[in-house]
């Protein structure tokens, strides 16, 4: 069973700022996570419950897995920025918009 993907508004703004080729690659990676959120290459974030990251070029896709509701909360993080990292530390932050991938 695939997971619903919820993308934080900050991630949507980040996607709007980056080159289309990178966006395409990120969306493909997010779509793959939908079927297997713990796939090869995914790393668990230390100190955070159910939080993971996967690399895609110069970006990181940070996300939290909610197995009970079968959904992923996604944040895009540029390697040079730590803007979204604090969002993934919030255990209850699932108020995000849907993204069709």
C-alpha cells in the first residue's frame, strides 16, 4: 500500500525556486518514497522519531513517516540551508498541503 505524500508549504516554496531539472529529480524521488519510504539509500535522522532523509543531488528530502495513517510529511532542504530542519523536529506538524507526484 502506498503512502499519501504531504509537502510542507516551505518545501513548495523551495521547489518553486530551484531549476526544473532538479525539481523533476526531487519529485521522482518523492514518488518512489511513496511506495517504499525506507528504501535503500534512505538514512534515519538521529534523535528524531520516524524522521528520515534521502539525498538528491545538492538537496536533501527530509520526511517523517506516519505508519498509522500511511502518510509522509516532506520537507526539501538545500545543503547550504538548515531552514527546514527545525520543522522535522515537531512531532505533531502534519498540517501541510498535498502534492500530486
